[in-house]
């Protein structure tokens, strides 16, 4: 196992990502954050706090369970309505690791199920490549080239009691 990011590197990346979100949207008037459960949601709530500190604007944030919309997993869960409106908003989907793109595709289905956003952006802490779908992040904390045999593990204090990003496996 190789540690790629420690707590300070994760925090620096999140701060940079927050600045990029502000810049790409000329402010935050229409922006909402939807974090893909579990670690993407944790990161979305962190980003909302950082955005509040930077822009002095409270950005609506919620978590999104995408299991209903997954095409590669079977689920007995039902579709649900989000606690915040996506209608005519800039929805920033937040996730920890972008790999093949299937989770993000499911998240987009979940967003559209809940309304018609003005646009959808994707913010990920780690982009490791190997897409199976034509999905590309708009905001990236760190690009980490990997082999398909490797796994990127994100550990966050709120979920795991520790803070790191590690690469597991061999090339």
C-alpha cells in the first residue's frame, strides 16, 4: 500500500477544487452540491463549508444514493426525491474516486429523475482513469494513473476515523 495523499494534501485539493467551482460558475448563485454516498457526500459537505468560508454564500448540499440507478448492480432500493431542488440549478456532483464512470452515470440519472438542472458538473477528489463511459470530470483534486489491478482507497475521518488516499495492488 502506497500513501498518495495525507490529510494536508486532501485539504489543499479540496480548497483548490472550491476555488475552481467558484471560477467556473462566476460565483455560486445557482450552484448546489450533491455528494455520492458515502465518501462523495462527506466531501460535498466539506466543500460546502469551504465555499461558505471563501464566498460567504451558503451553498445547498445533499447526499445522493445512486444504487437505484446503477446498471451494474442489482438493488431492491426505490428511487427517492432529493431534499433540495435541482430545477434550473448548476448541480455539482461530488465523488471521491472516478474510475469507469458507472457511478457518475447513475448519479446523473438520479439528478434528472429529480428535475431538469441548468447544467451538471462533476467534481472528484481522485481521477484514476479507465473510463468505460464518455464521462470527464470538470474539477479534479488529483489525477492518479493506475492499472486496472490497483485500487484507490480514500479514507476520511468522518467515515473511517483516519484521513488518507492510498494505492493498493501492483502494476
